[in-house]
C-alpha cells in the first residue's frame, strides 16, 4: 500500500525549517490535501503552529523519549487518516544522535527533504549538501529547498554547483525578502493558540510556496510503500472497562505545554479529561478526582494568576486534603509560594510547596531526562522508570528536607517533590515511554476516590 509522507530537516537550527514546514503544510492544505502533521523531538511550540496552519492536532515523534515502537505506532496510526504526513525535524539533520531527524526518517522509512540556508554562500552550498549526503549512506536527502537566496544570479550559482556535485534534487528556493516572521520570546516562538500570524499571512505563505516550490514533484518524492501492519507499531490498548476518573487539566495561555499522546494514553487508561483555566476560572471543575497542571508561561501571567485568589485557595485546600495533583514545570512553579518575574515583581501563588521561583535571563536547564522513582508513587512502585525532558529559565529556592524527593534523575540530581498526594517538579514526562505509569496514575485516583467515598 502506498502513502505520502516526508520529513523536512535543516542543516542547523535557524535554517528556516519551521517557516518552510509551515509553508508546505499551508500550500498542501490550500491545494486541498488532508494532512497529518508531526514534530520530531520534545518541542511543544512547533506542534501548536502546525495546528494553527492545518487545523489538525500535531503529534511529537521522539525515538528516545517515547521509544521507537510507540513513535512508529503514532506515526502510522494517525498518518493513515490523512493523504500526506508531514514531519518537521529538529535542529540540524543529524543533531540529537538517536533522536535526530535523520534517525527518525530512517526508523519511519520516509524520504527526507533538506532545507539549505545559502544566505552567506554560493557554490559552497554544494559542499555542505554533499556532506549531508555522504555522512550516513542509509539516510540521505532526496530533495533540497534553498532558503535565503539573494538574487536570480545567486540562485543559479548554487543550483549549478549542486546539479554538478550532488544527488539531491532542487525542489525550489525562497528569497531573503520573504515576508513571514513569527514573534519569539525566552522559550522560543509564540504558541499557535496565540495566533502569532494572521490567516492572511498564512495564505500568502501558501501562495509563495506554490509559486516557488515544485509541489507536484515534492508529492511524487513523498510517495512511499507502507510497511506491513505488523511492523507499524503497536495499536493502543482498549479503554479501561473500570469506572472512569474525572481529570481536570489546566489549559490556557499560561499552561499550554502538553503532549496530545499523554491525553490519549490517560483517556485509554480510564481518565475523563476536562479542561479549566487558572487565568479565567474561579473554581475547579465539578466532580473531579485529580488535577494535572502542565507547563507553560505562568511567569508571563503572574499578576493575573495571583489575583485569582479563589482558585488559588481551592488548589491549596485540594492539596491539604490529600487529593491527587500532578504538576510539571510551569505547573510546579504555580504551586510554589510565588514567582519573581524578570522585572523583580513577586507574584503570590498557591503556596503548596514551601519555596519560591524566580525567572532569570539565562536558561537554567535543557535536556532529555530519565527518572527512576525511589518510592511508591501514583506512577507505580519504586524503580518505575519514565522519560521526558527539561527546559526552563526559572530556578526554585531549595526546598526543606521534609519535602520528599521521589525521582532519581539520570543527570545525578534528585527531584519529583511530594507533599501529601501532590507530586511536582520540572520534568515534562511523556507516558509513551511507560504507558503503565499512566494506568497506575488513573488507578491510584480511582482507589483514592473509593476510599474517600467509603469514609463519608
């Protein structure tokens, strides 16, 4: 069975990979194709931009964080529902080792298109491309899109050198004068939910792509043979037949870093997910059994979060009552006594953990993390292993030793702060690495609800 799929990689970060990926997605949508968008790596922002353009949820594919089997299953299962799957790579094509764009394209068996920034080169662009073609013979760029060409003559110089020395086919080129930018801040580009570009700009980008890139040839290159069903990765387990729990998830502009697959895994484990906004809602949703506070930008909305004293008080009482609450990164910061922003202003928050958070101009931490639990938790017994990543510009003051640390982290640190049945920390976990942990979390919440009902 044939299907259309491709991965768009770059020579390095800043090569124009995201703009060109969004442009190709917009162009394909303009031409009437249904798309399945994906992002290589742990990024939260690019998938939100994919959704802005395609109106379809974009999913992360990460060979290290979620595992090859889970990633393959996610890609083929959701790709089958669309005419073409488009994967945006991460950093440079080979950056990230086992989690690189090259490794993912190889694992999925899909063609790779390379974005080559030629703003400061001409014939030397061929040498760069030649290197990408020869570093790993098992995965080479089939096509190349030239970015930042300065003139017709500049394009011709690069084109002639690539034609003479390289195998990849030039699919088109984009000029330095392309009028399409997405505003950025400390954690990267603005989220798609913030509508950082207008529909008119997206439509103009689509038309530019159709004019300057051979879309018909790109679609021909993207045609691949699907592997047999048995090799596409596991199908998800059926939804739990046990009574569901009701899980309240914070989701708004302050709390927006979530993996869609985590929601799906929790739902299959028996969680009925409902959303609320710590920015706008004065109360938690009714009849809930647990709360999930994801990451995001609480530091940008500290004043408004702090003014919502009714919800802060309810969160604090929820924690004091020993009810289940999981928080990561920005959600963890929300549970501290407060955040000091870059202007030096302190915003009082939920005060579940006896510490404070402070923003800084330099990045505090970035990287993949594997955690091993050192005690029983709602994720399972001791020695439960989960994978995820860490990326933040804030720090928290040392917590007292009376606050239990539940995670042993593969970078030598301890984390996963627990108070009553509240577990929080900086790690963004992906349940694809251990779906049992999500099932254990749901079962813990179910048992906790039963015990509370029995005690009443």
